[in-house]
């Protein structure tokens, strides 16, 4: 039985293309850097908030804080690795591996920020690893694309244009209607903007990554206006994501922001990828169901990581979504009362 399981694993591994393997290695590296960057940026935001206006209420004092910039540089390194990963592997493989950054973030939050990590939080980390492994072994092969024009044709098909229109409409509604009233009390508002915009940025990042990969291989894609159009979308989306992610991190607990952001961002990115690149057209039903089971396993792990914070602090789930930033009442700057260790 063990021999059959080992043989099945090896067959899955051998079935991965060299591009998928490159994308996997880059995605794993990205998860480490991005997970660490959450903690470094959080420390910088807290330090900046102590002497200036907090990011959560519209301040930008963190731009003068070296520690925040160290976290930003770490995140940029991770994002570059992530960017390269999308050029080699499908989004269905790369994006769910972001769960590993949650594990890094949760562990470092426990060690550095002294945010408690319950035993079930550790179980959640294990589930994330198991789910990620399942997806890696059953991910679709990368679609062979010879020109950025092919990606543009995929992006301008009616189905994806409808998705993009719905996303942009939802983002404007959140920014202009919900954020002014609920931004400081409902975590889903900030993260909703980040996740919706993120799904479009990933599609554009993948398109730009493919263009650069083809250019470096001798087929210049920089002469096409589509390449620069995708570049403009990437810049716009990334700036928007970073702005609202900073607000979410400054207002709510890191251990809560990370998993919820991951779940929403990954779900929407997979949806966008399935619509635009038609990843599932190249797979049989068994592979698709197995991938979804792996993704659900990851979601279960992130749910445990989120629920763990409530169990550790003795708070009901709803409380963590509505607590505001208040130091006077004995709450920590993330909006959830934490039992601090005394050294």
C-alpha cells in the first residue's frame, strides 16, 4: 500500500513540467519573504503610529519609518519571486501556495509581536501544508503562449470583460460608500478592496511575466502596446492593494488580516484565472475535484488560524471583526486584546 502511494506521488511529480517546477520553487521563496514582511511592516506601522498619524485613519507617517521600508523591501523581494512564478506556472498552482506565507506570518507574530498561537493554530498550519501539497501534485500544466497578443485576446473575451467590470464596480462601491462608514470597524471592507483588485493584478502580472519571459528568450514583446497596457494595470492595482492593505494591517490584528486576505484573494484569483486562462479546460474532473479538496483543506487551516485567536483571547468570532483601535481600554494597537508576555 505504501509502495503504491509512493509510486502515485512520484508519477504526479514526474508529470510536472520544468516550467511548473520553476514556478513552484519561486512561489515557495515568495511565501517566505512575504510572510516575514507582514511582521516587519507591522512593527514599522506601530512605531510610526506612536509618533504620528496612523495609517488606519489616513496618515502616512510610516513613509518616514526605516523599519516599514525594510518590511516593504522584503515584500518587494517576495513579490518579484511571485511575479516570476506566474510567468512559469498557472495561477491555480502559484496562488494557493500563499498559504505558506500565513504560516510564516503566524509563527513570527507569535515570536516577535507576542501574539498568541494556540495548538489548533499549529494544526491549521499543518492543514495549509497538506492542502498546498495536494494542489501542487495535481495542478494543471502551464498553457503554451507564443505572444502577449494571445494573452490580450484572452483578456478581452466577453466572459473576462464581464468579470473585470463587476470587480471594478464593486471596488468603487467599497471605496466611496463603505470605507468612510465601516472601514475602521469591519475588516472585510479593506480586505475586500485588496482582494478584488488583487485578482486583476495577478492576471496582469502573469501577462507581463509571460511577455518578459518571451522577450528574454529572443521574442521581443516590448514592441507591442498590449505589454505596456498590462504594465499600467499592474502599477495601478499594486498601488491600490498596498494602500488598503496598510490600512487593514494598521487597524486589525495581523493574525486575522493574513488568513482572511489569503482566502478572499486566492478564491478570486482562481476564479479570474479559470475565466481568463481556462485552466480547467486542460484537466479531467478528478484533477479538478482534487485541487478543490486541497484548496478547501487550506481554507480549513486558515479558518483554524483565525479561530485560534478568538479561543486564545476568549472572544466570540464577531468581536474580532468589530473592535476598533483603542489603547485606553487595554487593547493592543491591532484592535484585539492580547495577553502580552512580560520579560
